C-alpha cells in the first residue's frame, strides 16, 4: 500500500509540475542531458540572488532566510536534475509563445524537490526577478493551472499561515486519484522582487504539521 501511495504521489507531482507541456515531451530526467545555456542560468545573479543550498536533511535559503530540515528521511533531486526541470519550463514557454498559460509564462527555477519516507513530496520554486510576480499573481496562475485538471478539485479557503515567524499566503486543495485523496498545500512569500513557492503534496493530513514545523526563519 505504501508503494502504491508513493507512485500516486509521484504521478501527481509530475502532473502538477509539467502539465501543459507538449505531449511529445517525455518527462524523464536524464542525468546525461546537458542543460541548455539559458537566461535562467545567467540571470540568477543579476540582483545578487543566491539560490538555496542543499543540506543533508533539506535546504537553506539565505535570500529568504529560510531553513528546512525534513522530520523524516528524504530523498532529494540533485542540482542538475533541478536545472533540467527549470529548462523544461523555458522550452515550454518558448515553444508555446502566446499560447502558454499564465503559470508557464512565469520565469522561475526549481530549488528543491524531495520525497520523504513518510509520504510527503515537497517542491520549492523561486520566481526570477524579471517576472515581477507577487504572491497573488502567482496564486491566480496556479489556480488557472489547477482548473485544467480532469480530476475534480476541492478548494479550501485561501488564508495566511505563520511559518517560522514570517507570513505566507496559503492555498490548499484536494483531489481524488485512484480512490486516494491527495492533499496539496501551497505556500507563497514575496521578498525583494522574488517569490518563493512551497508545494507540499501528501495523502495523510497528519503529515502537514510535522513538515511545517520543520521550516525555520533566521
């Protein structure tokens, strides 16, 4: 059963991250694939931004003053995998042009993707400074993306949540996948021209609090 839940969560994560990409694209991260030379790689330092650093238990973001230490053992995507995912968004945006969704048009990078043994998938995205996107704009783009799901979605009220002493906008919703309820919690915070987006996907509601308390602000 645990393996089934893991497969369901992995599938939901892939759908969330790459839905809307060309159907011809096979989303399998190839570690031998050389990342494209794109503006994302070059632009990341134009405002002296420093991307998050992976640690043995999670990550540290100096820019946002945020640290995450997973409460349970967690497998992380490597930096090169995150770059491939980031460049996949660039390719989709360029190929679709004006037909891209608002979410796809946002220039952003993936800074963390992890899957914990207790069944939590956690993803962290950070928008590029040139996107000029705040929490509410990003939230609207995510809602529009979610509306493309073929699976019925049940929303909770948008609210705010204190994460380690800082306020984040929170969007929560759930969907059914193979008779399993999959919960999503999305947390957003803008700071100095960039927005951090934390996406948490899980099947056990009790997991949320333990992972939220794993975030600490400096």
